[in-house]
């Protein structure tokens, strides 16, 4: 696969998104970077320009259907779209459940937004005859973690959607890759409750993701030991998996 000439990356101000932007920044590459934090977005864009890339930025509300549609329709269609923007959530101490308004916002950005982006961009890629859409899921998609149920649900949803969409779009020349990282060092990662085994830094994660994208892999999951463990939870009897999660420190605090 030849090097992509243009990429769209949402969540470009986060740890993985900014690392991916810097990884792909090079002369003759056009980057479209989206983020909510203007100061951080400008800093990432400046770093990419210093590496020789042509960069445009956006802070459009991704959960606003009309604004998202208008933005995407006016873009020059990228070679690769990385739907990376996302949030995490967990129940606060003393609460029986996660806050519903926060859960609704999380589902909007983690699941509905990447689906909406694909709905608007995939037909144009198919008409052109090539392109790739990359969805950011998580190893939590293999088996939901009791400490982050809504987050786990959103990542399982986008995993299933991406896998199904890959089969649907493949005959039209459009690739779909689902990325399932483990713990990647970031403020969002640090805010998550529970142990964080085999945590890696964002530049290393970006290199793993980029290699998978280059090979048009259906799934990019890492690190291997944690991926194997999470996959095992999905195939073991559910009751046993839930007991194991409690033993490993992912159960509800008593």
C-alpha cells in the first residue's frame, strides 16, 4: 500500500490521536485534524506543519448531525479516516449507576459519531474505488468491565459495526480496520478505575496502529498478553469471567 496522501483524524488532541497525527506528518501529506481543545489542537497542528505536512483543523461539534454533515461534505475526501474521538466514564463513589446524561454523551461520541461519519464518507469512498475507515474500539470490547459498563458497551458496539461494515464495503475497494488497544498512557487512562497491566505510551501505540492500517488489517489489538486475556474472558463461561474480573480488581468496590 502506498503512503496515504490525506488523512482525517478526530480526537487529534488526545494521546493516541496526537501521536497518530505526528506519526503521519510528512511532506506531501495533508492532515485534517479535529479536536475540542483549541490550544492543544493548534500545538499538534504546528508540530505537524514543522514536519512538512499541510494541515487544516476543525472544532466542529461531532455529535451535531447537521454540523457534522456540512463539515464532511465540504472536505476533500481523505484516503484514510481515523474516527478516534472518544470519552470514558465510570460510576462515581456512592452512586448506584453511571450518570445517564453523561452516558448518553459518551454513546453519542464513542458510537453514534463514528457510525455517522462512515455513513457520510463510505459511499463517496466506494464511488471513488478506494479508501479506509478506522474505528477506535478497545480490548474492553471483548468482555465488559464492571467498572466501566457504558464505555465497554460503546466499544463493543463500534467493534461489531466495524467488522460488519468491512465485509459490506470490501467489494467496493474500501477497507475498514477496528483498533482495539489496551491501556495507553493518557489522562483518560489514568482516570479509569482498576489495574492497568501492560500500559504503553502513545507513540508506541500509534506505530502499532499505523502498521495495521498500512496492511488493511481487519483488527489491530494490542498488547498481546492483555489481548489474549481479554479474548479469553469472552470465550469462557460468563459467570467464570465475571468472577475472574473481580479477583483481578475490576469488580465493584465493596
